[in-house]
């Protein structure tokens, strides 16, 4: 013969609540510990079960003098259910509102980024601009290298004619550097005007190629 299964916590809670509902009376804990076994709740478990009901506002307790009394009416459970239902309704409403906001945000982010021939063409054009910009950078670097080599050669000669030639070369290099700087600024402006939707990508590309906020004409 199989051993009888004990009550689960939820079943114990239901049985203890039934004690209150049937009598609609006030009880001391020791009285509940005597009544609990009649409902299948051993006396050692009564205190914890009743406290769990108190925590959930299904059973009320109050200290009168030196004694603590417990009681519960069917209306207590109704009030608790209404409170819980109201909170769940509020949470559900907030979740639905947030869901709608996220859907709208997703649609707004997708708008203008749909696959199309125009978008593909714009991306190809942007790629071409990036490649052209890299070529400009290489050309500027090569120019500075040539000027630097000429300057070293002029210092090596160290005669008035060489110094004069060096000064001329410096002026040429200075003008060339500022001219290329002006070309870079013009290209930046053209990119920003032509591809306003690619502002972040362009700024990232500028930083990668060394065009930072302190990039400026030579004085």
C-alpha cells in the first residue's frame, strides 16, 4: 500500500485559508497550530504557512496587548485579487505601449534604407569618393616627401644660392600643401552635401585617413 502524499505548499495555504473563511473568527497562532492538522497541515508547518499568507495580504494580523491575532475574510482575497489584476493590467498596458514604440522606431530606422537601385548607386558613389580621397592623401604624402628631400639637399650645399633655392622650395611646398588642404576641405564639403545620410561613415573615414579636428592650413 503506497504512502499517502503530503499536501503541497499551495494546498496547505488553501486549507488554512478555509479555516478563516469557515469561521470568520480571530485566532492566536497556537490555536491555528491545533486546527491545522485537522485540515492536513501539520502543526510544525502552520506558522510558516500562515506567515506566507500574511506576506501576500491574504491573512491579516495585529497585536492586541501581548497577543498576536490572525484573521481573514473572503473579501480580503477579493481585494488582493483586484489589486493584482489592476497591476497586471497596468503592466500589460505599459508593455503594449512600449511594443508599439519599438515597432515605430524600427520602421523609422528602416525608412530610407530600403534596398533600391538608387541606394546601391549612392553606395557605389560613396565608395568611389573614398578611393579618390585615399589617392589625394597619398599624393599629399608624396609631395611632402619630395619637398623634404629637396630641403635636405639644399642644407647639404650650404651656400647662398642653395639657401635661396631652399627658401623658394619652402614657399612652393607651403603653397602646395595649403592648396591640397583646400582641395581636401572642398572634397569634405562636397561629400557632406551629396551624402548627408552617410555623415557618421564619412566622419569615421576622415579619422581613419588622418583628417582630424586640428587639420588646418599651414601658417
